[in-house]
């Protein structure tokens, strides 16, 4: 059944499960990154396995949202966790790059099912005005896992080998599967086979996109993630290739970003309680643009110094930790009966924006690094400008409308 509120015991159980479910993403990506060099030595180039994983995750969300709306969150979530574990074990046994990439594609599809159901269940269990607070708490837990995942992955590769990192992913999913089997009750009323239900009308994707708040909040989440993804994709080339940092020293940069992200999600919860969601994201937008501006000034004035890049990244991530819970919850707030579809389309737009921005920026990086850090910084500046426009021009119009 779908309710605006839930029994306290179910709400408490879900509040504990939500961070662990959202953290399936950094477990699958951040802990995998330290294994890439060893995988490349054993099987050949491993970059394709990461690319197909991201693409499968983005596209599969469009399938998982309608499935979760029709059959309920629980069966799709449990199936996703089971496939995630099986795919990770298959990757651990892979004897070629092709098999590894195929297994990672299945794992990306499974992760889409997990995250779509987790985000949609937030709207099922909580009213719209509480959604950003709940998502902020969940993303705080995700940030903590993102902080330790690359460190655990590096330790696993060094001590046991890259295949055991994937075994660890499977173990994580199996533990979550057992927890959800026991504690995750259905949060949404599925549609009976053959029944006609107004909750899922024909053309419901058009209904999602016709919703003005969905378009605004989904755009906010996509813009902030697009800027961050350009950092994740290009920062190794900037910090290691252009500025000459060691890989070990570089490894502390994303870890430090995770610490800032955790702090910003806590700040987001406090701001939401005091000033509401629109004013909160306006503050976040100022932080995002300020961080991008610090990096741009650094590129102009001290192009060979990492300090402005690091300081600007920290400020941008502070804004990102505000935008993500507000954007993800806001995109679903007006669509409780289409929460699965709204979450899936919002997630797809986020991944599409990140992929397009990252691939475009990567075209301007060459082996001589003649462009310096600009290919990484300019997309972040663009994201900051778009975030300010959305926060100060688009979102206030929704309240007046």
C-alpha cells in the first residue's frame, strides 16, 4: 500500500536500509577503481568494463522504474540485489575482458533496480516535504561508504588480488539481500495483471515530463552531477599527468571530497529545516558557482598550482551535497503515484548529462596537456552557472505558479 506516512517500525527499518542501498553504487565503482591496473595486466584494457557499467546503469533505470511501479518495490529490489551478487561473482571468475564487461553490464542493470526502488520508496513512505531530509540522511551514509570504498578496494587488491574485490561486492549484496528480505516491506501498491489503474496511465512518461517541478528538480540534480562527473573523469589526468602528483597523493583528493560531501549533506538537513528547499538550493548554487570560480581564477593566475583547484573543488562539492538530496527528492515530490518512473527518468537524465559532459570535455585533453586544467574546470563553471539560473529563476516560479 502507498501511504504518505508509515508505521514507525517500518519507517525506522527503511531509514537504516536506505544508506546501505544507496551505497551499492560506490561499492560497485569506487572500490573497483584501484583494481583497474591489475585487471589490465591480467586481462587487457579494463576501461571498457567501467564504461559499459555506467551505460547499463543509466539506460536500465528507464526499465526499472515502470517495473517497480507495476510489480512493487520489493520484488524488483530483491531481484536487483540477487543479480548484483551473481554478476559480481561472475566478474570475479571472468577469464577475458569481454566476459568481465558483460558481467559488469549486468551489475549495472542490477544497480539501477536497487537505486530506483530505494529512491521511489522514499516517496512512498514519506510526504513530499520530508523527502529531501530523508534523502540527505541517506546520502550522508552513502558518502561514508564512498570514503572507505576506494581504501578497502586498494587494500583488497594488494592483499588478495582484484578478483576478491568483486567477491566483496557480492558479499555486500548478499548481506543486503538478507536484510531486505527480512525488513523491507512493500511500500507501493502494485497493479494487478490486466487491471487498469490511474496510477500508471498509458503515456505516463509524458505525464512525468509534463510535470514542471519534475523538470526543474531533475535538471538541478543533473547539472550538479554533470559537473562532478567531469572532475571524476578528468582529475587524474590533471593532477597526475599535468601537475605531476603521485597516484598515492592523488588518491586523497576524492577521499577528501567525500568528507566534504558528508558534511554538506548534514548542512543540507539543517538548512531545509530552517529556510525550506528553494532557499537551500539557492545557497548551494552560490557555493557551486563560487567553487567553479575559484578554480577558473586559479587556472588564469597560477595555472601550475593545485591549491585553487583543490579549494574550488571542496566548495563545489559542498554545494553538490546540498543539491543532490533536494533534486532527487524534489523530482518525485509531485508524482507519488509515478514515483518509480519519475526516479528512473531523473536518474537517466543525470547519467546522460554526466556522460555527454565528460565525453565532450575529454576531447580537449591531449597527451601534452596544452589546455592545462581547463577541460576539467570549464564544465564545472558551466554547471555552476546553470545551477544559479535554476535556483534563482526557475524554482521560484514554481512557487508563484
